[in-house]
């Protein structure tokens, strides 16, 4: 079967696009899936992450110079089960539009704090534009990142999320040093073993929800 394509997008830098893309790709690859991370951000966070160690389980390719990313990836769909695109923090950039054109699923990591959420609103328009243009079946979900759900502020902020008009995944990522360690070690979460048991459960839940959404 042809690869299912996931675009990780947000106008906001630092929202956790690269972290989400790499944790998800690593987890899918650890399940024996053939996974490509297409790093479309000139900052090349994903590429550096994978180069920081020897054992990152998914393939990572620098596609930041590809203007027509959808065309480039179309040729490679048969080689993978999943392609995860890590995009730059630019809702209106051609490369973001190109990623949203080929994607089956857009994931929008959002940190639950008001300035982050305001900055994230622009991506909703980019997703809508992709649907109206050529990708009417594009699925889109918010992924709450660096969640701290036990605070009153976080609850109030999360209550704002429906304004996005994009549903939220049930799975969330908490703020955890384990995720930063993965980047430092060039690893996926499984490589941290029992040191990161809670983080591992969190990433598994995320991966399972994504697999379910993309199952046909
Ligand atoms: N859930 C998390 N827990 C801990 N640190 C995180 C988490 N998500 C992101 N970070 C850290 O926040 C910073 C920005 O994340 P990154 O994934 O690079 O964002 P983006 O790709 O959207 O710019 C990085 O230093 C990353 O390690
Ligand atoms: Mg990034």
C-alpha cells in the first residue's frame, strides 16, 4: 500500500513540530513500519536529531530545498508505510502548502498558553485552503504539547481550543526531559528503555491514535 503522509505544521516556532514528528516517526519505525521523515525546515532539526546518534529507527531526508515537495514525495510513496513531514514555522510558505497538499493527516502541536494559541490560529487557514484546493479529505488534529493539565490556567486555555475549529487528539505530550534526551541521543523513545516508561506510554498512545485515524 502507498504511504500514509502526516504533515506536522504550525505557524509558531517552538511549538514542538520537530519533537512530535521525530517521536511519532521513531515509534512507527519501532513497530516495524517503513518510515521516512521529510525534513522541510531549513533549520534541519530532524536531520540533526537523527545525526546525533547511530540508532534512529526511521530514515530522515533533508527536503528543505524542494519547492515542489508534493511532487518529490509522490515518487517515493511506494517505498514507505508512513512519511512524516516536519515543516518550518510558516503557515503561508509554499513548502507548507505543498506538505498539506500531499498529506492525509495534518498534526498541529500547540502549547496550551494564550500567546502560543493566538500564533497558531493562522495554520487553520492554511489547512482550510489545502482542503478547498486539492485535498478535500485532509484530516487535521491539534496535539496538545507540553501539557500541564493540573493547573487552572491550562484548563481555561484548553477550553479555548474548540475555537480553532480543529479537533484535538485524545493523546497529548507532557513536558518531559526524556523527549529532549531523545534529541540529544539521536534516538526514539524506545531506546531510553525503562528510564522513560511514562514517556514511552504517552508516545505509544499517540502513535496508536494516529495509526487508527490513518487506517483504511
Ligand atoms: N513535550 C516536550 N517536553 C519537553 N521539551 C519539549 C517538548 N516539546 C518540545 N520541547 C522542546 O522545545 C523546544 C522546541 O521544540 P521543537 O520540537 O524544536 O519545536 P518546533 O519544531 O515547532 O520549532 C526544543 O528545545 C524541544 O526539545
Ligand atoms: Mg522544528
